C-alpha cells in the first residue's frame, strides 16, 4: 500500500492512480487520507458522526461554481481522516449510508 502526499489517496501500485506521481512510501498513522465526498445533507451528517466518535476530520468544500458547472445541487464536501482512523471512519460512513435507505415496516408502525 502506497500513500500519495499530493492527493491524500492510498494506492496499490507505486504510482498514484489520480495524479500520476511516483509513490515511495506507505501511509503513516497520522497521514490524512481521503475517504470520500458527500453532498448536503449527507455531508453534515457524516461530519457530525465522525466528530461524535472523536475522529479528527478535515473537510474541504467545493466551490459553488463547481456545483453550478457540474449541475449538482448543493455543495460537495471532501472528507479526510488520519490513516489510523480510516477503517473506523469508513465503517461509520457505511453505517450512515445503509441506514439512510432503510424503510419503516408498515406492519410494525403504529
């Protein structure tokens, strides 16, 4: 596993799949890694969940111009967490997204 200091991405090969940089080292525990991006309201929920679990998180919001150019509704937010917290953060993100699509069971609703 290699770490790109430019993109904050983990790569299987020694070349970054995003920027093409030659990679020479693996991730350190305190290296911030990109875990994904979300639009509102998912971005706010993920940010809150990560903070509630005391996971240090850096967010980067895309410019509203970018959203206008791409036709997206809302502002997209990138999330970065330390490598030492990456697996935990991904589990929390997955739990959020899985729970978002659960529908209430009409037979048990009263």
